[in-house]
C-alpha cells in the first residue's frame, strides 16, 4: 500500500485488499436492490454516460433543471442507509466524528467517462470527499481550481481510495476512460466509484 499526494489529492493505492473489496461489493448489493441504478439527464439536454444511485440521508441528482441533492430516489423511495463497511473507510481516513450524509455510487460501463468537474453542491467545503474505486481501472484526471491549465492523470485500480480535502476539495477532476474488463471483481465488468460527502 502506497500513499501518493498529487495537487493536494491523497491517493491511497491498494488501500483495500481483495477480501475487503469483495466484502464491500456484498454490502452494496442491498443498496442497489433498494435504490436501482438510473441514468441522470443533465442541464441543456443529454444523459450522463455513468449510471448512478446513492445511499444515506441524501442522494446526488441531476436533471434538466440542474444539479442538487435529493432526499429520495427518482422512483420515490427513501435512499437506503450507507453500509457500515463504507463508513468505516471514512472514519479510518478522515478521523472525523462527523459522518457523511451521502454515498454516491457511480457505475462506469465500457464507454463511460466523467468530464472535469468540481464537487460543489455541499454546504461546507471544509469536509473532505472520500472516493473509493472498485472494479476496472479508471484514468483519473486532476486539474486546477478553475477550468483550463495543465492537468495530471493517474490510473486508479480496484481498492484505491482518494481523499479530496484542503486545496484539493474544489479542484477539477474527472475520469477519462476505464480499462474495461481489467478487473474480475465485478462479474460483468465495469467500475464502481463510491464518493462519501458531508452535505449540510
């Protein structure tokens, strides 16, 4: 396990071993059953290439009217609770008493990607965002606190965890592509990314 620091991003390579990764996938199955993946639309039209769902008090949501947190799934049901196994990673890496109120789950299929963006729909940016990678490798790009300029990229592998706090909290970041079927963790391939956020 190695800890890297790039542009303020703390990247914990190999933080979760294979046993821990499999336990996380098992813990996420009830979440996906209670709150199935959906394909969000974006302001201006079109749909994201990732599918997503959430657990916790709030879920992140996007549609033609904008980006926001919602207290229920698009089909109307309340979001399920964040699994203890996920919360334990937050506690280990942040040392905070404050618990995340949202665990956003993004599923990247073969051609999915995520453009450079800031996580800025939360009320208090002093709390970090913790990002957990499971499944196929993802090419993670880190930019600057404003659009444009040089960027740096790193392949995130299954079991890697990134902490975005301090100077990195409002830095633009995204996923350019995945190496489809590079991992056997998910039987059908693809990448799951969990991001833990304090919302209020």
